[in-house]
C-alpha cells in the first residue's frame, strides 16, 4: 500500500489485570478500505477496535487515526473521536431521546451546530439509513434493525473518516440483519473506510477488501476474503472458518 | 353524654380548635419554611456529592461514603441536639430553626446522594461509551445522557425519602422550634384537650399530600415511550 494509512496502529498491547488480551497487534487501514476482523470470542477483536478510538486505553503501542496521535495526552480526544464513528453490538441508543435526538446530540454539543442545522443534518443522516419517517420515534418504538440503523446514522452524521463496527448484527433477529448490512453496503459504496468485527461471512466475502483472522490476541493471518475463506494458511484459521460455516 | 359526643368533645372540640387555630397556622408556616429549605439544600447537596463521586477520585469517594453512611445511620434527633447544644462550644450558636434545618438537610443529603448514585450507576456502560465515542465529554455525557435516565429511576425513592425526612421537622420541638407539632402539643397542654393535635395531623396531610402527587407527576414527565 503506497498511501499513508488512515488508521495506523502499531505494537498494540492490552492487559486487563493478569489477562493479556492484545499481544502486539499491527493494523494499517487505507482510505476507502473495508477491513473485516474475524476470530473466536475472546480473541481480542473488540478490544482492538475499542483501542482505536481509545474507549479502551492500550497498555502500549501507538494509534494514529487520520494523522492524529490518539494516545498523545495533548490530543483533544473528544475532537478526535468525531472522526471515528462507532457502532455497537447492543446499539446503545439513548432511550430518553427520539431517533432524531440521538442523531443530533453530538452535532449540537460537539460539532457546535445550531439546533436547526443539526436537525437538517440529522434528517439527512436518517434518510441515508432509510429511516426518515422514524425521526420522532424513541428507541423503544423501533425494531432492533431500525435501532441499529439509527445508531449508524448517529455516527455518520458527524461525517467521520473511519467507521468501526463492533458485531453490529449479532444482537439482531436473523430477519433484521439484512437491512443493517444493506446500510453498511451503501456506506461502503460511498467510499467510507470501515473496520468491521463480525461473523457475517457472506457480507465479508462480497464487500470486504481484506479479512483478518485474530486468535489469542494476535493477528494470525490476513488477506483477501477469497484467500482467507477458501485456502487459509493456518490450521487455527481453517478450524475457525470450518466451525462458522457449519452454522 | 354519649360516647360519640365524648369522643368528638375530646378530639374535635370546636371551641378549642378555633382558639388555637392561629397557633397551628403559624406552625404550618414554620414547617413549610423549614421543609422547603431542607428539601432544596438537602437534595442539591446530595446531587452534588453524587456528581463528585462519579469523578471516581478515590480518597474523595472514601470521604463521601463515610459522610453519607454516618448521616444515614445517626438518628436525626441526635444530630439536631449535637448541632444545637454542641456548636456553641466553638462559638457558633445556631437557632433551633437553623439547627433543625442543617441536621435534616444533612440527613436528606446523605440519603439522596445514595439514591442519585444508584441511579447514575444503573445507567448501562454502553450509554457512556456510545456518547463518548461521538466526542461528548465526560460532563456532557453525564448531563445529557446519564442524568436524564438516572433521574427517572430516582424519583420514586427520592419522593419517599424526602417526605420521611421533612416530616422529621417535628423533631425541631426539642430545640424550641415552633413548627406544627410544637404548636399543637403546647396547645394541647394548655387546653387539656388533644384537639389541637388533630389539627396538626390535618395540617401534615394537607402539606404532604401535594408532595406525593407532585412526585407522581414528575415520574410521568420523566417516563419515555417504549
């Protein structure tokens, strides 16, 4: 890759007490790239993602996102996080606010937009995830798939440079997964750089540029989806992919 | 005299009631003043302590927990007596009114801190993470995301606690505060008749029933559609 990577994490280690969750992970992601991270639970995939926007403090290593050193104490972390959208497994929408309220909160409080401007941007973001008609609904009145799409709208409304997805469809009923993947696909087509932790192999196969397989805190192997899924080089990768595809 | 007449003559004696009505009313005014001061300062201080505690500064939290546990376990009467009779030895002479206010405000502070703290910690970690991931600061997350959800849970226990503690204004009688119960019991000894006590009881109901109703109203206001 010739270009400067938009995400450049090097030598990441993370300890939780005696637990060594990340054991020296390097991750470079180019602009407009979609990187898929797979691996058994407890392999450190989510922790890796959460180290990139410093929801988790890495024990050592470096993280540079869009030219900003995320671990430098002088970095305004709240400002830097605007450039990194994150979508969570459990949606984490604010239950006391409408869909529009969820999307506009950071626009008003962090990006400093006026209420009118924030609402215009918020409506546009909801439109992009196909929920323009649900702006006035609270999360409790929306299905899981709709909630996750509002969560995506909340992140993209801030026009991030990178989007992190932490198992975005794992908490959804099977029939609701499609609508969320559809939104992710259109996001990808718009050129968004994305790092996705997920087990949606079908999506990985036809949308990902690169698949990483993680196990026990290290990246075991990586490559184009076809290579990883059809001819994995490592025994552990083969075993994992075999397990997943049996389901 | 029938037994019913005897009963009304003892507990609802019109002449006695009329005579002591002004005293009871002045007691009502004192109780209202005292209760409002206790509620406003006690709850504000309790919220402030809960917010301080959320900053997670360990030695400060130990101090907060110690103070809160202390005032939750001491009988309010003891605190009133300590302040009223104890502070003069350090050249402070609070009136009975001020002593009662301070004591009960401290007790309400302690209980409401625990209630607010429970509300804050009951908000899922994911809410913090989602808000922080969009760039909201700790304070913005607390004010816009966590507290509105926490308040919803705190209102019922806070209403109960507030009523229980403000009824403790009656303890002010021991340090000569002329609130409702103080007025009623001195009227009772002067008239050899417990009717003023019934008036006092009625005054408490009239005072505190609206608080309960207001609590319910706030509860519905903080509810959200699900």
